C-alpha cells in the first residue's frame, strides 16, 4: 500500500482484486439487480444499452460517468436516466435538448 501512495501501480478498478480475495467463491447476480457497464467499455468508451426487463441498480462503471458526459454534451442515451439527480443542473443539458 505504501508503494501505491507514491506511484499508482494498478489501474483496473476494484473488481479483480476483490475476485482474487474471494478465490472463486462467488455467485452470478441476475442483471435486474445490477445493470453494470453503463460507463461504456474502458478501451474505446463506446456506450452500452440497458439489459431488457426490470432493473434495480444502475452502475456506471469505468470512466464514462454520466455527469461528465452530460456536462461535456457528449452523453450516451442512458446518461439521461442520471440527469434528474444531477446536483449541478445548470451545467447539464436539459432532457428536452
């Protein structure tokens, strides 16, 4: 941990180390409980769509956070689901735009 404070040695997020700690003792979660990947893919940044059916949790993983894309005026279609909760609405496009 001391090395990580001086120089970033890991850039892939928290999931891979978490999976290593669990050593394979995991269960798949139905997509309706965790709509993951809305931040796009980490290589090309392409937008992803919602899984079909009901959804309980929206997870914008990766670098494509909806507040950043809305403010840059380059949103993905699903980013407008975040817009009603944006605390800085003055800097975000409205849903009508």
